[in-house]
């Protein structure tokens, strides 16, 4: 029995004697099945040719990503606070070096994930740190491929994980798509960890929003306004997207507002 991992999206499935016949996450239009077809690996095989790299973006915020890039290629973010540490989003590869680093920094109080494409091997991450709770929004719970007691479905529009860490449901990309707000980040000016719910553009001057990124399907005006309403109450100076280099280092709140306006202008008559 092995836990097989989809090489296109990084989702780990429950242990079985053979790989799944298909990956429902990839067969849905917000992801894709590669032209070469579906393929599978395991955590053990993945670790033979890949490793995790670490980057301190700012005090209290460490990026964790796999090299060479695997599946979607996102990196996770480790948020270090006096009240506990939170892993934001997840990656498929977890190894002894990663576990040792995080334990050396105080372990994990919670794991929180923006949307189903980044669920990956969330149960392995939880187990490595003593069954750390994994928070996913209840609107996306049907996408969980490997249920476990560690997974906590949260509901509503916000969830305070720690005194200075809040999850915000934005919707859009998925009904339960969320971002993480750390009020003490950026020297107290606040940061937003956005996953690809709010995608930092290549020039780092704007954000964009999509229902399907690989199939280039935009979101309708109602969804964009909903994202705007969910984020506006929060103060932040920086936004960290889902790749190491997708960071808006300053002035992120007005950039968010301008990006909403630009997007709406582009899709409306």
C-alpha cells in the first residue's frame, strides 16, 4: 500500500495498492490533465530527486518551496508569531530537513490552506507535527481526497487562528478560497498571504483574479466585488503570492484597490 501523488497538481491520495485511475482535481476545469496523460509518484520517490528550499522573506516569514519545481510549483509560507506558528498553504514534499527546521523554530500550531489545488500532502504535514489541525473552508471540503481527524472545516467569512493571524474567505477561484492576514507582519503594517486567490502579476504592480488559471477563464463582476468587500476591512502593506518571487513589497493595499478597478473595467462593457 502506497500513498500516490498526482504529478500535475501534487495531491496525495489515500494509500492503495495501485494509483487512482484518474485525478478528479486535475480533470476539473480549474486544473488540467497534461497532454502526456496522468502520472503518479510517491513521497519517497519525490524525495529522491527533489529537496525543499527556504527563504526568509522578512522577520517571522519563511517561504518553503520544492526544487526542482514540482506540480503547480507553489511555495508554502511559515508565519512565526509569539502565540504560535502557522503554515500557510502546503506543498507535496515534506522531508526530515524541513521537519527539523520547523521544529527548531517552535513547531506548528496550525496549518491553513487557501484552496483545493494546494491541499497536496496536508495530512503528512499534520502528522509530522503531532496532528496539527489543518484548516480548510467548508465550502471546499468535497475536494478533500484523503479525509482525516486533523482536518478542520471552518465556516463563515473570517476565522481568527491566533491573536494576530486571521483567515479571510474571498471566494472567486473556489467558493472557499481564502487568504491569510498577519497584522504584525511588515513591521506592524500588516501582510496578506494570498495564494492564487489574489495573484501577483509578473510586474509586481498589480493583482489579478481568475476562475481557471490554466484555462484562462476569468471571474464575473459579482465575484470580483465579493473579493473586494472581503479584503477592504484589513490593513496591509505587503502581499505574498504563491511563488517565491511574486511579492508586492510596499503599497499593497492601494494596489489591491486599483487592481479591482482595472479588472472590472476590462471585463465590463
